[in-house]
């Protein structure tokens, strides 16, 4: 074969190989985005590393005994966070106990057309807005409005059911139970939002099929829709749990910051996050290091819960 | 564009001068799956070449190779040689972006940018370093795609606000504006009404004076109306059960439709296929 | 359960829903409505209290004066308002380019590949990191390194919390752009940089703007990350390298203070923060309506 025209052909190679700023820019841009993407992963490592660095003296001194020790004594420099771990887990558990049924109920209410959309839309909007209200405002409201309001009720419960260990102390101004209730209110929007998304993204055939078999609305909801959306609901609960475990301000303001693990819900308590918020200002040396150790424990705890939540939610999405 | 890029060497024979794209023994794979097998196909300058054939025989796949758009599909691979004016398009030295600036593409589904009509046309020219009078270029390109009269009073409006047929002509204008040497069109009229289709076809007759056009179409009448050359592809099952596409016959359009050499072509163009 | 027996009801009974099933339905409906009512009480109460108590103390002095000493009437928190704006701004300046460019990688360059899956995973984890830990992180890397509490340290702590929000909404924005539009840009010879900066980013802008406003709304109310980073300042901070007052920390300090005048100011500050967040969220809604696709 004879050769083709060569003049223009060379220019394609030429223009491909000659220096062009835009090609350079494109390469730089690409590498920049890769670098930043990698950095997102590094940030997580960096956070863990920087906590670890400061926590190291406390880890060396107390080891795992830190988790089971109940002393917090700056004078003798002995620290342990057992009461805080107890308070963190108990307050989150109590918050879920109240928020989950309420949240699922509200989510069902919002997706199953009990009322016309004209009324539901503003309710949904208010729920979203409440998710955006800062926790320090919840704390403020808790101190001045909520805790005083429920105090007589709790005192009544204490008088009537004081023989039950959980209600055995007379409720004072601040206590774990009240803080947990506020926490429940705070995580409610999270549960509602995700459960609602899950329920409304269920395939319509499920609903039609169930109605078609003669099931009533409630039989459809309880036996078809909620089971079908269960992993999404569980995911929302896990995410809410993650938030509750790490919540700081509302608890620091409401829980009473008492360094003991009391069986009674009506007594003041403390959580890891509230301990850090309260003590950090005056802390130094080993005490500060111990606070970072506590933070590390909190980080691991929330990390586990969140990874689990991710797995549950993504499994739901795959099924979908 | 630079006038020196046009072939003008008098020493070459007319025949050689005329071939813009030479496809030599090209096979195309998606991962392990061979979509197109052993294609030889030469595209002459200032011609309209139509690729026809049943669905799934690899027409789009082949077309996308001509401007290296297959690079974007993970696992896609080309064997053999596609030479554009004598240069291997898949030479490692070649920048695919440069290829696409010379070999533009119009897609099956109109896909204007979410920008104004004016910007839709100007965008390509601007990124290609166009320095001249932009207003003039936009007008020229819109006239070239027979859209000017319909949009000249609303150049600032979004390209997405046009009708489907207008959008497709806007996409053609956008491609003309980068002044490519070859325009690839993948079923450009499949979403258009008959009147818009005729407009685009008329347009092709105009455009081929300046450009070389390769068009994929399922519309036999369209191929016979617009194309100078027609390539008929067919798909065949392998022993393994997967189908690969291959070139059955490539000839002047008149011959393909009136005197095909292959029985399969005869069956396909007369509608007795499958 | 009462309703389960009715499943084997004889044919002629099928059109009438049995009374047990009906009762179950009614009870459940009542339960759901009471759920909503119970949920509504505290929520309405919060909004009501913030508005009434906040409005009660709202005076022009709030915006022009410095925080009062204990027991002294009047005063305001102009330093906290500017402080909140500045820390949020610093947070946005860090997290917005970082987040948007990360999303460019995960959607435009490496969609579906190992690195982008890993980044998505990290983004989700990052969004679950407790805010107080973001504060300790910034304390560790900024306050300790520079030897001073500062708005910069606060902004960095906030940026950790804003980053996942911005990455996610940007990703959504990029995903909303049809593949065809990308092909169109590539097909006429645009480089990735050109198609991203000139086609994709402008088209995804409503999503990104929504993400930025949502992130700002969250940052404006955050307290825990600022406690040990921006700290607090009775006066106007003279530079971003000084301790800086913010509205949220002011609310905290004044809420736990025993003095009535400071408590009253805490409510006013709460009102302003909530209004700020409300305005920003509504803005986000308006912006997100202007979607191109
Ligand atoms: N991105 C891809 N990945 C894997 N296989 C693909 C891809 N695109 C196309 N194929 C396969 O390649 C073969 C040819 O497809 P192609 O789209 O080129 O056919 P076509 O001739 O254009 O068909 P049509 O007329 O329907 O547009 C088909 O078997 C198809 O399944
Ligand atoms: Mg095709």
C-alpha cells in the first residue's frame, strides 16, 4: 500500500506531544483530586493518631484497668472511667427505649397517609428543623423547662415505685433519666427521617399485594411493610445510637456530672463526653491524657456502632 | 483550524488522498467478550458513510472507536489498526482529547449542555482555543445545522428548553463549531419526527462538502438517501453462544441496495431479514 | 393476636372485616396518633420557649454590646455573633474545596473503583465521629502546636464535621448529571478538567450550595468542638489567632451560670442561633429547587 497523506497526520502526533498547558492542568487537577480523596481516609487516621498520641501516658499508666476503675482523683492522679462508660451506655439505651417506638410510629404516620399531605408536609418539615436545632439549645431547654416540669412526676414515681432499684433515689435537679429523655427527643428526628425514607422507598407492589389479599391497613403495616423495611429501621436506630453515644452538650448540661455508677436512674451520673467537656478546662498532665484516653474509647465505641449501621443500611439498599 | 492540516499534497494519487480513516483488521472487545471481529473499512474524504445492520452487531461500538470514546468504558479494548490520515489513533503517543477535537461526535440522544443555546455552541470552540469572532462562529454553526432561524431571537435561553429535534440540531451545531474533519453520528434521527429528520438529512448533504461523515442508522431509506458508501454489519453466534459482529459488505450505497454481492445483505435491505 | 384467627374466616364472611381486626386497627391508629402527639409536645415546647424567652430579651444592645459581667443588667454578645460567623467561615473555606474536589474524584474520575469505595466508607464513618472528638483533634493539632486557642482551631474542628456533608451532597449533585452530558463534553474534545469546571460543576451547583448551607447550619450550632479550640473571649478577638467567643459556647456558659441576666441572654442567643439555622436551611431549600436536571 502506498502511504497516505502525511502532512496533517504529523500534526495529530505533533499536537498530541507538543506542550499544551491544558493537558498539564488536566493532569495536575486529576492528581489533586486523588490526593484529596486519599486525605479523607487519612483524616480519620490522623484523628485517631492525634488522640492516641496525647492519650499515651494514661494508657501506659492505667492500661485496660482504666475501663473498670471508678476513681477520678486528680489529687492522687488515679483515673478510671467505669462510671462514665456505664452512664454513656445507659443513657443511650434509655434514649433508644423511648425514641425507637415513638420514631417508628411517627414514620409510619408520615408515610401511610393517615392525613392528607397538606398536613403531613409541614410536620415533616418541622421534624427536619428539629434535627437542625443545636444540642446546646436542647440543653438550655432541658435545664430551665423540661427538668423542672418532669420533676414532680418523677418524684411521684419515686414515691410509688421507689422499691424498684431503678427509681430508688429521690430525683434532684439533674439526673440521668431526665438527660436520657432529652437525648431521646434529640435522636427522634434521625430515626424518623431514615425510617420514613425506608418505608416510602419500599416497592409499591408489596402494599398492593397485601391489600389485594384482603389485609387491612394495619395488617399490611405490621406484617408486610415494617418487616420489609426492618433493616433500614435498624440502620436508623444504629445511627441514632452513634449520635447518642457521642452527644456532649445536652448531657454535660443535664446529667449532673456525678462520678458514680448508680443503679438508680434518678441519680446524677456522667458520660464520657460530658466528663471531657467538664474537666478539660482545668485538666493538665495525666488528667488531660486520661481524658484523651476516654475520648479514644468513645471513638472506638461510636466507630463500631457506625460501621455496623453502615453494613445494615447498605445491605438493605442491596436488597432493594 | 490551521489550513495546513488539510491534505493538499499533489504528489499523492487521488485515491490515497481521499481516504481519511482506514480501518485495518479491527476487533473490539469488552473485557473477554469480542463485540466486533476483523473489520476492514476505508472512509473516503467528503463522503457520507452509513453503517447499517441488525441491533447488537457492534455499529456503535465501532463508531466510538473512531474518536476513542471507548476509552471511557472500563475493559474496552481495540485490536488491529485504525489510521486517521495515516496515523494510528491508538498510538500511545496520541492524546485522545486531540483525536476528539478532529473527529467530533453527535449522539443518538440529543444531549445539549445545561447552558444557553449560545454557550452550547461556543463551549466547544472556546475549549479548542478558538480566538476569532465568537458571535460569527455561533451564527455560522447554527445556520450550518439549519437551526439559526428558529433560535436567533433566544440565544440566551437554555439549550434544554428546545424541542427534541431542535436539541439534536443544536448538538450538530455544537459539533460543527469545533470544525472537526470527521463527524460521527450515532442514529442521530432516531428520536426525531419525520420533518426534523428530513432537515438533518438535508444538512448532511450540505455538511459533506466540508466534513466527512460516518453515520449509524437503522433507517434503510435514510441510508440510501444520504450515504455515498454503505457498510452492512451482521452478528453471528460463536460456538460458545456469544454473538460477535462483523462487516458483511461495504460498497457504494447504490450497489448495496440494488446489487448486493452477499445474500445476507440482500435479505437485510429487502426487509427479509431474521 | 386477635386478628390472626380471622384469616381462616369462611368465604361468606370475607367482605366484613371481623371486629377483632377492626379493633386492632383502631388501637394501632390511636397508638400512632399518640406517638405523634407525644413527639410533638417537647418539640413545640422548645420552639415556643426559644421564641418567647428569646424575644423577651431581644434588644439592639444584643448586637452592639459585649457580654455583661455577672449580675450586671443589659449587655449583648456582638463578639459571639462575629465569632460564630468567622469560625463557620474558616470551617467552610477548608471543607468546601476539600469536599467538592473529593467528590469530583469519587464520581468523575474513579467512579466505582476501590479508592472511591474506600472514600465513601470513610465519609460515612467521618460523619459518625462525635463532635467533641473533632474538637479534641483540633486541640491536638492546632492549639498545642500554636500554643493558643483560636478561631482557626475552632474552624478546623468544624471543618471535620462539615466535610462529610459536603462530600455527600456534592456526590449527589455530580450523580444527577446524565452520563450523556459527560459524553457530549468528551465527544467534542473537552479535557476532564474542562468538562468538570465548565459543565459539571455549574450544573451541580444547586446541590453543592445546598450542601454548604446544610453544613453551615450544622456548624453554627456546634458547641462541643469549640469548647477547647475557639474557647471563649469576653471581648472582640483582634485576630483569628486569639481565643474567640461564639454564640453556642456563650449559650453553654450562660446557661450553667447562676446569674439571671446571663441566663436571659442565653435564651436570646439561642433564638438567634435557631433563626440563623432556620434562615440558612430555608435558603438551602430554595437553592436546591433550582436544579438543572
Ligand atoms: N459498554 C459495554 N460493555 C459491554 N458490552 C457492551 C457495551 N456496549 C455494547 N456492548 C455489547 O457489544 C455488542 C455491540 O453493541 P453495540 O451497542 O455496538 O451494538 P449496535 O450495533 O450499536 O446496536 P444498536 O443498533 O441496538 O444500537 C452488544 O452485544 C453489546 O451487548
Ligand atoms: Mg447503537
